[in-house]
C-alpha cells in the first residue's frame, strides 16, 4: 500500500514542473517571462485540480486525507459509464449540488487559460477536444485508486466547465478585438 499526501503530490508536480522549465530555459538559452507566467497559470490549474479530483473533499481534523494506492484493492476498477444515474445519489442534497457545481467550476479556469497559453487551440473544435481530452486523462488517472471513481458524469460536467471557460475566453477576446478595431483610423 502506498499513501500519498497532498503535500507530496504538490512537491512531485512542482519538481517535475521546475525541472521541465529549467531544461527548456537552458535549451532556449533565455527565459520568456511572459510565457513563464502563462505557464504558471497552467501549473496552478493542475495543482488545484489534483487537490479536488484525487483527494477526498472533506477534511478530517483539519487535514486533507491522503490518496491511497493499494494494488490488492485496485481491481475491479470503479467506473460509472451510465450518464447522470448517480449524479444526485448523495445523502444530503447540498453535497449533490456542490458536486454538480464544483465539477463545472473547477474546469472553467482551464477553458480560459489553455487557449491563451496554447496558441494551437485556435479553433473551437481543437479547444473543446483539448478540454474533453484533458478531463478524460484526469478521469483515467483515477482508475488505480480504489477510493476514487472514474465517472462519466465528471467527464461531462468537467467538459461543460471547460466549454464555459472557453466561451468566456472567446467573449473577452471578441471585446478586445472590437476595442482594438475601434482605435484604428478609418481610411475611406
């Protein structure tokens, strides 16, 4: 059995992140600070998503409970492929609503940040495919942990959150483009 605390996961993500950015900085022989700030926003999204996806939401004695990997309890995988069958399957309605809204809101920042950082997400199809793919990867990464569930509802809600974020990104971009166009002198 392997017990992984949230602090350990953040340290691991941070170490991989820093090594990656250092190698790229050495390879490029310069640092683009604007780009690094944008990528820092991606890092923050990853750390926050890791917190709420891999670790139980509730705390015990003020502590985030650890993620547990137990190879003897891993199988069968806990997977729900039936959409919306268990969406409100909670003892308290407030928890169901928190799950619903939380799964959407968690991915809104990703829908805003990814198209800013990754310029190749320049069409709605590419952007949405990235959002759905990102959520799918997160869901699949939960498979080996017996106390986590890979859930189609999470995939759907996370994807809608990403799409909502992407629509916010497009709206802001459109307003910005209109403001830029209105400042251009007109030639007749």
